C-alpha cells in the first residue's frame, strides 16, 4: 500500500514524458522486487548478489517512509484547504502535479536527507559512562569496559566495515569487551564465506570478549550462529555466569526468543555480592528484575532507538528506556542504540555508538 501510494503520487507529479515514465517504472520494479527476492532466495544466490539486493531493498524501506510522510502532509494540506479555503484552490495542484520543479524538489529533499542519514550512520559516537562502586574490583583502581550491541554482521555489514570497528574498539585499551547480542544479522552464510571470524578474533582485551544471545542469533539459525560466535573467539554466555579474574561476574542471559530461559534470580542466587555483577540481556524488558536481584550494571541493545525518526517515537513508547543511561536503585542500566544497523544504513535522529564504561573504586 505504501509503495502504491508513493509511486502513484510520483507518477502524477511527473509531466507526461515517455523516458520519465520508463525510468519510474524501472525504479519501482527494482526497489520493490529487490527486498522480495532477497528474503525469498538470498541463501541460494551468490553472496555478492544477495548483498546488492539487500542494500537496495532495505534502503528503499526507509526512503519509502519519508516519501509517505511528504505526500501525506501534502494530501492533508490539500484536504484542509478544501474545507477551510486558506489558499487559492489550484495552488497545491500547480506545484505537485505535472511539474518537474515540484518533483525535483521532493526527490532532492529526500535524497539530501538520506545522504545526511548515511553520514550520521558512518560516524560512530563514543559514549563515555563513568561509574563508581564500593565493591571490590581486585587490585585495580579502575576497570575499563567497551560495550557494543547490534553488530548485524552479514549481507549489509561487510568485512571492511567490521575491521574499522575492531580497530576503533582496540584503541580504547579495554580490560574487557562485552557484546549485548545480535552479532549476526540474518544468516551465517556470508560470515562463513568471508573473513568475519578472523576479524573478530583480533578484538583485544586481557579479560576476554563476552556476549549474550540476541533475537537475530535465533533468526539466523541458532546452532549455526552459536558455532560461528565460538569460532570468532567470543565467549557466548547462554543463561550462564562467567567469573573473571576473581574480580567480577558477567551474567549472559539468553534472549527472550527462548521462552524457557532462566529468570535473573536463578542466575545470580549463588554469586558473591561483594563483587560487581554485570548482566548482558539483549532486549531491555522488565528492568526492575536487575534492580531486584542486585545487578550492578545491565547492558542491553535491540531497540536501535528506532534507527530513524519517526520510528524512534515508537521505540520510546514501547520501552521503559529505548536508549541511554538510567539508574534504578543501585543498578546502572545502559541501553545501546547499536554500533551496527538493520537494513539501510541511515541514522536520522539517532546514532550508531560504542560505550566506554570506566568503573572506578569509590
């Protein structure tokens, strides 16, 4: 319906012209069919072709949103004018039907918006999060964590981009690296055929690299996802607790896709509460559980903060916190908007980020 609505308006906005009509039909066919072919046949086609279809189809989904908004506003103004007569009746028609200038303005505006959205995505924001604790962190005065989420490696995020992320994270000299789910996007096929595991193995932290499951680890076939993550040198915690250097605990909770996952209470009952307890839980639901069970720091992701406005308004309404830092009792909670992205590489009103958490002894 959205595609019909947008291409109908583009068709009427364009003056009758054979070449123009051919271009718009060709563009509509490619934009709409790319995503269909990607979802239906990506696993049976070459990775390069699947990646192209993925990029075109998922990018168009986000572009479509803004075309729908512009044409909806135009139609709303036109309808209001019919009711209240605040401008000459043919004013809107003159600039939005059979008018090259009006068409160029609309397409140009959205093109500029999406270019800015792409540039915003490529700029990875370094979020600093200082936390003080009265708990024992061993002989250290401080502990540096680099936390990321939602890498979505696969047809959209290629090896070269991942290499840049690895270098950026390593330059922070983290003691430990924590990944709050969705390492994989929708398939391990491009990961196994590429050098993704080799790149991830270069992540350097003396206390290790730990991750929890995300919903996309299930969407990309659970067993294959788990195998890839282990091959990449990442310690995957599935309803498990890692005691690290007799200093702290990292609790990795399985994703909500697993309806039989353990409650937080069962995971932390036997832990020494004089040490910091960090919880990785991909989807930020029921944050009160972390507070009730003495979690010192929870790191989540999943929301992407909607990636683009106005989807960010939906995630804000869905979650207690869809992005950023919140304190509940003695529990510090950070929900990341993700270092990667799903689909088209646009960030409008949101950011791609990695979080540098410095825990210091109070």
